[in-house]
C-alpha cells in the first residue's frame, strides 16, 4: 500500500455514522465507496456490531469523487479489503474494521430483516420501521429497476390507485424490516439488479425523509 493509501485509511477511520468520508483540506465530502473486483461497494455504518475482517482479498480503490478537480482521494489510492465470515462477496466486504462500516455490494439492502448484516446495522429485527407515522392503503406498481446503488430506484411503467401519478417516472422505493423480497435470491440473499422487471405492492406512508412509496412486497413481474 502506498503512503498516500495509508493516510486514506486514517481518514476512513474517522468516518461518521452517516458513512460519509470527509476531506477537511478540500472542504469536500464524499460517500465512502470502494471499488474491488470491478464492483463498487458502498460504506454502511454498523452501529450494533463491529465488523470482523476475515481473509484478506487484496486492495480496493478509493474512486475519484470531487468537484472542479478536487477529490476525497486520488484514483490511485487503495486500502486493504477483507471478506466477512458467513457473508458472500456478492453481498459485502469490509475494510480493516477501524471505520466501523461494512462495504455493501449494489442490490443488497440491510433494511430487509433476512439480510445477513441486518442486525449489525439496525440492532433489532423490526427496525427500521417506516410505518409508524401511518400509511395509506396498498397499491400495485410495475416497472424496471434503474439503480441499486444503496437506494432502490425503479422506472414505473404501470401504477394503480394512489400510485397512478408515478407512472412514467423514475421513483425511489423505500424498504424497511417488513418489506419482503421474493423470487430474487442470488447466493441465498435477496439481491436486486439493474434491469430486473419487478412488481411491487406498496403504500404511501408519512415519513420525515420524503414521500416515497414504501414496499410491502417486491417480486418478479409476471410475463
């Protein structure tokens, strides 16, 4: 590892619980993202368990992310990355453990109660709960997944009832511990990929963040 990469590891260790990597000198902040084996893994804080590195996998690159020529880390900087015991590499890897984060592969969501890192991130099987503010009646959405980079985005093709206004739009879909993903098991873990055609039973709930549809069930679209 280069000396610059060692300094990057120190910065990573100073991550806040939001999973954002701060570069004080540049006045910039970047999401903690590591590229390994041609996959971009996104940092996720683990508030309830410290991730324990397993076998070393080699070096992961800290991608360029700054604006107007600045960056949190030049593209040649690297950090050591490791496997996590009992967790497929297609789901997550980890740095040396000092940052208090895991690095999640796109398309896997620890909000789901059966995700192998759910307890480490959320602590309790019924967290997160996006429904406590009250929800409307369920409605159907059909579309194609457009992005899975830590959030789930779907191009809505058809929508019923309260979701009719979403048809034709790209919409973020919220997930919580009561969301069920069926028919997308990949290596034993529910994994959604860009281009997947999906059918969603969703409802609008009062949430502080935004009025995104909250999924009850996500499954492959019929036909």
